[in-house]
């Protein structure tokens, strides 16, 4: 699951990178300090479409579209453009952030620093065990 999640987070980063520095449509969720761009929405749609296809029973908590309950013990927590204010003001410090919980315990965390093209990822399960079980 970790590798698939990293891959979709990087794809979302490509959408964000392509939209950076361009004129973007900005909307306000509650006030001027709480904004969203069409790039947030595109990034989130890509990630949610992936989750719905690959893990259709998983629940989702997404910043822009809210929650979707599923029958699984897994919940994805998605911030499709973490640092929207920086992005909107052309400050290249923002990320895609995704966490995956199993029974309300975070088991995977991914932060993709889009402009530096750096992934920070962790998984609760030890890497050695994953390798022994053939997941890598």
C-alpha cells in the first residue's frame, strides 16, 4: 500500500507543479485566510479517484470534499495541497500530505515536498518485515 500511495502522491505533485506560478482561480472556504484553488481540487480528485479504484472499501477524510465512509478498517486522510496560501502567493513551499490509518491508528504517513521533489514517508510496519514478506 505504501508504494502505491507514494506513486499517487507524486502524480498529484505533478499537477501542483504544473499549476505553480500561473494564474489560478482562488475561492474562499470561510474567510480570506482559508482559501482553495482549482489545483487543490484537481490534486484531491486525482488522489480520491485512485483510492476509490484501488481501495474501494476504504474510508476517506479529504480537506476539500469532506468524508466518505467505507466498510474497511482503513481511513485515508488527504491534504491535496498542504500550504495553499504559499502556493497562491507563489511561494514555493508546499506539499501533498497523506496519512493512512488502520483502526484509528496512523500506519502510513507521506509528505511530498513538491518543488524540491522530496518524499518523506514512514510506515509503522518494519521495512525488514515488508521485505521478508515480498512487499518491496
